[in-house]
C-alpha cells in the first residue's frame, strides 16, 4: 500500500452504491447472497450487530470483507443475517451452526459473551469475532488498536480547533468504543503538553471514565442533538464513536459552513458517506474488511482459525484517512507533526495508556 504522510493507510471501500444482499430476518432461515450462485464449497456466514448491514461502520466493513473473499475465490459462498437486538445474537449464531456454515463470523464486542456460550456448546464449529477476544480453540479473534490513530486525530483536532474546545462521544460505554475516545483524549493532552496549550475535551475524560454516550449505534437524531449541545458549549470539532449515529453529527457540522467539522471512525467517511465529505477533517479507520477477507480465505484454504489478530499502525490494521476537502486547510507543519506522532507511537516513544487497548 502506498504511504500517505508517512503512515500506511488501511484500504476501505465505500458501502454507498454497493448492491448488498438483503439480510434475512431473525426468525427466518438464512438466505444465500445473490451473487454466490449456490456453488461455493466453503460457506462463511456473518451475524451483524444491531446497527444493521448498511451502518456505514463495522457491520458494513465486515460484510465488505466477506464479499471481497467471495469475489476473489469462487469456492467461497457468503451469507449474512441481521440482529435487531442483543436477544437475537444466540438464535442467529445457532441458526448458522445448524445451517452447516464452515465459519460463523460475529460482528462486534457486544456479542462476545454470547459467542463464548455458543462456541462452547459447539466445539467442532469454527467461529470468528470482531472487536473482542474469545479465548477458545474454535474462535478466531480480530481486534484493532484504534487508540493509536485516534491519538493522532486528537493531536490534529487540538491543532485545528479555533475555539480551544473539541468533543467526543460514544455509542455505548464498551471498550471497542471507548478506545477511540481514550486515544482522542490522550492525543489532545499530548498536544497541550508539547505546545503549552489548554485545549479542552468535552464528552470524555479518560482518567475519570466519565463521558457522553448516545446509547445507540443507529439514532442519527441523537447524534444531532449531542453535537448541537457540544457546539453550544464551544466545541468546533467532534469525534463520534457511535456507528450510524455519527451521521447525525456529520449532518449537523456540515451546515456550519466550515466552522465545525467531524472526525469519522471505522470507515473513511468521504467514501462511506460521500455527501458529508466536506465536513470530515479526517477519519480514524480500521481494516475490518481486510482482516475478515483474510480470515475467510484462510479458512477456505484449510488454515486453522484460532488465536487472535491485532491490527495496529505497524501492520496497516488501523490508520488515518486522507484529509480530502481539508487537505489545503490543514497546515503542512501540522500534517508533518501528525505523521511524526504516528511514528513515535510505533517506535514506543509515545506511550498510549488506554486500558481499552487489545492485548
């Protein structure tokens, strides 16, 4: 992959405009992906979290990886089913076990406890999970240290704010969410230390673990209301770690005429939500699609799927997206500093202390 500003970027694909398979209802048998043709010899099946298959976030990214695996290997057939609530996790996972799927992929850390239960009940079934670690021999765990690029994003936001206040909020108070908030918070504190500034972070304090949560990954109205509260308090840059709820933030900041901006997460916002590109200062990305594709293709080739993978800056598992419309607005000196911060994180010169980092 090419390097941009000294950091190799994760390749992510937009979900907008893709022809996604219709996800099956929770009470119905899983339907085959329309492009599989029914001829695949290795069946990989994905259970989404509650955000839905087109959440412009981790569900969509995971499904992209499944589709990429099918596209690259004619022996792979992929399917998905959606979870409307956490109560759907167990029946959806069990349904795919009974459907004789070779690999069952669970999307999201909220599914960890349920997957542990189901994986213990079916020790001969292969499973994989995203954003959690399940220590069982029949489970392959995929995690991402997004605290690293979020630290860079915090440093960037602190260098770009005109009001001296930035903000962040989460979908739920869980490690795959707070890891972004921690990294962002630490990046601002680091900027303050080296620049002798006092940029404030609204919505989260890593030391006290107190912050603002939408309690949803789908409620765009909540995202709008939280963002309006932050901007009324003086914040001009907001990083929401909240799946589809974050689109409410983008819808709010895009109306400011450049006075406010959003930092997206998971996907490159300018690819997954193109109509809001003008308001995305950057995006903190994680390579879910690439990790899922590699896991599915590895399973098809007979590789044992167990243990865990952690994506970080050093292996292209996470990164910062390009500045896109903000390229000319971010001073070259600040761009260079953000790149140097990434290098210092990789070398160990900068130590990130977030307890939400995967191990």
